[in-house]
C-alpha cells in the first residue's frame, strides 16, 4: 500500500508546533518550567487534500494566529517537498492551564510580552 496512515499527520502537526516554539523562543518545556503553565490541545481540525507515501519528505508551515483570548491558535499547511503538492491544511487551539490544572481565563503576562516581540 505504501500510504502514510492518517493519524500520523497529528504527529507532524506537533512537530511543526515544536519547531515553531524552538525558532521563536517559546518551547513547551519553557512554558511549563519557567512560567508554570501547561498548554493542552483542545481542538484539532484537519482537511486532507492529498496523500503521502512512505519516504516522502514534507514541508510543514506553522502559522500563529493572533487572538486576544487566553489561547494559542495555529494554522498549518503540509506539502510534499518533491513537488510542493498540498497534502493537508489544519488548525489547532491550545489553552493555558496552571500547575493546579485550572483554566487560565486571562492571557498570561509572559505570553502577552512574547506576542509583542513576535507579532510586530
């Protein structure tokens, strides 16, 4: 068959978020260790456009969407590297929870400051 299983794409999106965090200085571990927040994923939408085959190399585009709410919203595109074919589009929403697993209703100060730098 040789086709990538549909569930694998969720991991690719996570890889995109982690690469984004490393590139822009806001990794998951820093958010937790330095600031004391967990940021669980609460919504995931995927629109499959095409299929990948094993050994295909991919390009993951991860875009942060600005929102005044206490959440992190990303949009994604995954493309096959060899021909730039669009494989899927997706979006995710993450929320902030403190160490007591309580929902944060206001955007944490550290994230507001980070957004001022990143979203210039």
